C-alpha cells in the first residue's frame, strides 16, 4: 500500500499542474508579504495538547438509507504508544471527493487544510469520509446531486450516534469539502454544532462553471477529470473487504461513463449544461444556506475560484442572525484551501481558529471575548497591504462611486472621470491570447502558477495583457479611493461580426506611478446573455453594483445596434493610493479561463466597440468605503 501511495502521489502531482486541485506547499503571493495584523491584543491563547498521540481506524462502513455503504477513516486521541483514549469525544467530520486514502498518504495536504492531529490531540475525534462514488465508498459520484446532499446529513447523524462520539459534531474542509458542509448543515442533523468551510462555492454556474456565460475550460474539465481519476484508483477497502471494493470500483467506472463524460461533451456542444437551470440550482449551496443555523466560520480568497460566492453565503447567514465570520485574504484557491497564511489576518493560525470556534460552539467552553477579538468580516486591502474589518459584506459605510468612461479612439481607449464624459468609441479586437499572461490564469487554474518557485511577472504586472484590448484610466489620485465589495461595469457596446455576439472581459486595475499595472479583479459577460434580472441584482444608492443575468437559453438573443451590457465584476477590496490611477481594461477573451461553447463560437470572431459619453454613458461603479 505504501508503494501504491507513492506511485499515486507521483501521478497526481503531474496531473495537478493541469488541474490545480492539489499541489505542493502554498506560496505567498506578492501582496501577502506586506500584510499587517489588525489585532494586537488578543484575549485568547490556544490550550495545550491533552493527548500525546493519535490512533487511526480505516475504512469504517457507514451505511446510507438507500443501502450504499460509504467509508470513513477515524482518528482518535491516543497515548504516546498509540493506544486510543477511552472517550467519548466530539467528532469533527470532513467529507471529501478526493480520495481520503491518497490524502492520508501525505499527498494533497494543500487541499486538506489544517492537520487533523491538532484538534485530535486536544480532545476531538476526526472522521474523514469518501463521498459517494469516490475513494473507497460505493455508489456513483454525481457532484452534489440530491442523493449526495442527503448523504451528508446521514453521515453526520451516524457520527452523532457512535459509541466513540459524545453526540456533538462539527465539520471542516476546503473547496468541495467546504460545500459539503453547507449541504450537510442544511439537513439539520442532530448533534451538529458548528462548521468551518474554507473557500466554498455558492452559485456554481456564476461562480465557476460559466462566469459570464462562457465555459470555464481552465479548471472545470481538469477538476472533473481529477475526481474521476482518483475514484478509479482501486479502493483501499478491497484489501479487507474485496466484495465492497469491487462494488465500489464498478460503480465508479459507471459514473465516469454516464455522468462525467456526457456532462463535459454536452456543455461543450452548447446543450443544456451550457445554460443555468435546475442542474446547477441543485448543486448551488446558496439555495440551501437559509436552512443552515449552526455557527459558521468562512475563509475566502480575493483570487480564489469562489471569490464571488463565499461572501454571499456569509451575508445570508448574517442577515438571519446566525453566528458567522469571514476572513478574505490575498489568496488563490490552493492558498485558501491550505490555510497556511490565515494567520496573517492577526487572529491565529487556521488550526487555532478552528480550535477556538469548536471549543466555544461544540464543547461549550466560555469565550466572552470571541466577537470582540474577531469582527464579522476581515479582508485584505489591495494597494495598502492592510487588513480591514467591517460588520457587514456591503455595509452602511459603502457609497456608490461611479466613474464614467470618456472619449476613446479606435483601439486606444480613453479616460475614466467622475465629471462630464466626452463622446467617443473604442474597438476591441478578438485576440485569443488575451488573459494568458495575467493573474486570471493563476486564479482559474486554482493557483498552479503560484506553485512555481521562480518570479512570474504575469502575476504582478498586467501591462502586456492590456495591450490586447483597450484601457480607460483616471488621472492620478490626489487622495486614497477605497472600495470593497461587488462592482459593475456598464458598457454600451455594438458588435461587428458574423453574429451579434462576443464576450466582454474586463479587469479593474491599479496603475502605479512607475507604470506597473496590478490586476485587482475581473468580470466577464457574453453579450447575447445581457438580459438583466433587476429583482435579483444588487443596487447601492440606486446604482447597480452587482448585476444578475439569467443565463438561460430563453434569455439569449444576439445584439443589433448598440445596447448597455452590465458586466458583473467579482468583488474585491482595494485602495487606489495618491499618485496611482484606477484603470478599466477591456478585452474580448480571457484565456485559458473561458472559451465559447459551439453555439457561441462565431461570437468569438467579433470585434466589439464600446461607446462612451452622451447617449451611451458607459461607466464603472464601485462600492466606495467612506470614513
């Protein structure tokens, strides 16, 4: 088994360079090295270990109500010789689709978050479960289908009832494992006291599958392939229960042929999976978050795959009065998943935060300073490197600030102004390498570029990419302009091409006095999906800051003439400092992140003209932070 684990680790390491789901140790981004903690006087220190060691039991059978058997590895506190302590203990559960045996073999630590031993040695049991159709578990994987979501609550109920459990449970895990927490908690299983999701998604279509309406080809195919690959590894349970192992492997093979492969092909062909609808609604945790009533601590990243979605979960919990906290750091998906830099926020390491959260809400230990020490929202501010705090996602200190696009000549762009905009137009050519040398490539491959040990100018300077489109700059700032939250770019556009379609890819950027261009965030919108659902869009002071497009087949229609296109720019926190300029850059591609499906392919050949001033008041609206 040990040699098999080493072989699998080598194979998966190669695949990770494409998938970006697992990887080596997270590396600090250029921004994170200047972070300053916000809390100097913490009123809490982590308690010491109670137990010297841990003891592991592998592949426990966890029966589901439909007869399928899932498998879990249990880690209990133990003495120095490895003898399990008598217990019982509160149980921390992680449900993974990435094969618990591979993770336990020392691979995938980047995605696994804090080491389980930290909590186990302080009096918790850790149960790591392979999701249905993955690892050693039976059944067919279906990526958060109704049955898998039901499994989550049933696993928690099972853990609640075991003799080594004291009946109180919690959950941890990143990415898929974070989303699984939301669905499990929505089932309201007995005994669940708290969860700690890192970088979970909320609305999978808009967050990641087809942001703006084009398909995410940088991450989604590789991710689906990686889950399938790890599910086809001969189950570890086969060594002790050959029949269960055979049943599991056979069902995994069937799922690859009947779920994963058809899903990819149909999406690429422009069939139903290319549009938003019931398939994605079922798999979007935002649709069940109002059923979650346990305290929830969230970790997010400003360059994460779920940069858009995680804060929406936090906001919905807070509106209902559920104890919830959110830390947003300058992290991509692998960095946010590992949690290695969470301590930069000033509240302690990821493991220490989990201990504090669970000690209070699971073990019931008094912690009167918890809310005083850790505000509801803590976010990293690009531009200053400071950590800022807030009581709400879009709080009362936000005011809509609109910059108008002004002027513009052919391929050159124009300016951004809060004054009167001059009429003009700028044309964006379809250059299919736009986006390649940008932080977007790192973000939408989950952080692969950050794994390499040498400096990469594509992560720190967007000047080269800006040459593939048009840009609009403010004058140098005379005072800081701070903003935090979702952003809207309203661009009046016309299309020259075989069809009235194409994609607007926009970047909000910071231009330093020396000309260095820092990409703060981005947004994308296929023109034919421009219909706006005003009832689900977000407004601030009457100005649109977060558009909501239906992305259904019925809502799609090509453009004739000139019309406003609202581009949802994913949320961020930043300060444009004195001497710096705010820039809006516009291209027609974001490769390798997004590509059109077959029904949108002709739009990829179009030249798009953005019109400014007069009757075509193109603009950029940000939620400015007021003193």
